[in-house]
C-alpha cells in the first residue's frame, strides 16, 4: 500500500485518501454532482447534512448583515463557497470573509479574516474536527454558532496546535469580529 494515498478511518482500517483534484475529476466523470453537499477533510469525503429551515434562515440573515455592513468593494462575503485549505481539504463554511481582490479558488486559510460554521447537529464535527483544521491553516477567527444549545463559540489566535483563545457565549451576547468592529450580531437575532 502506498501510505501517502491512505487515510485511516475511526475503526482503524485504511482508506483511500482523496485530493481536491480527485474530486474534481469525479465530478467531471459524473460520479458526484457539482453541487453535491460534501466536504473533503484530510483526504476523506464527508457528506454534509441537509440544511433545514432554521439553519438556512440563520445563514442568510448572517450573510445579509455582513454584506450590508462591510465594504463589499474591498471584502468578499462568501456563503457556502468552497475553501481549499490544502490539496486534501475542501471545507464549505456557512460564511467566510476575505479580500475581494482574491478569487475564491485562490483563498487560503491565512486570507480568511472570519469563518462561521452554523451548527445544527454538527457541533462535534465543527468544534472538534474542523476548528483545529481552521487554526492550523491560519484562519484568523472562527465562530461556531450552535443552534441546538443556543451558544456561540468564538475561536481566535490560530496556531498549529489549534486556537489559543476559545470563548463560549450565551445566545444574547454580542459577537463582534476582530477585524470588523462595525458589525455586531447576536445569535438570538438570527433565528
């Protein structure tokens, strides 16, 4: 077996490691639909749950707020746009912000000023699996908005071993991004 092409599943059995290029070829061959809900994390294809009404409303309201308050000539506010962190990681945050001059395909972790994951049954994946990946790739700030527990998780100070700062806030607490002081949002106002 060729080790660079393998991952290891939770039960310890080796699996084939995929790359973003592999996924692109599979889409071209018709194996996957172009808009199929999945993410590629460390070479493994993970299906994404269907978006329900509460999640969709929170995502759209958050996007509207950021798009209306930020200078969109300078900044791009992406919603469910692929973020390619490495050759074997493609994550689709619910929202992420980067300089408008960058093409979304060229955006890397350090270019992302803020990423937001809206969690409805995906809290464990978002906090335990994805947050360390975002941090290791230099995403400056991550919010995980937990719709089930009505709690917000704010992660800052990215590093190779994860985020150096993690704050958990109640639904009525104001969230203000480090780089966009003109925006303040409360999780409770998104639902």
